[in-house]
């Protein structure tokens, strides 16, 4: 898993700079959907329904944890 690509995707979708990510990440619902679609396309994966819970995407660590199973 390329963590830097995930960060680039986040900053692009959230329209912020990398240093603005901080500890907490907050998505509006449409931006969350765009983020998931972008990640799926970028890495050629399909995120399972069980991992489409917005509460799993509140920090970089939680995002990495959620995606880690797709990059074994």
C-alpha cells in the first residue's frame, strides 16, 4: 500500500494541503464517496461494503488500517 498516494488522494478530494490533514479527518458524504471511488480506481481494488462505514475513516491511521487488508 502506497501511503503517499492515499495522502495525495485525501488532500485532492478534501481540497486541503498535506500539512492540514492533522489527526482528525472529516468527510462530507459526497467527498467520502469520491475518495472511495478514487482509491478503488487508483489501486485497482474494490472496497467491501463492510468497509464503507464513515467511522472507519476518521484519521490516517484508521484509513491505513481499513485498507491494509486489500494489500496483503
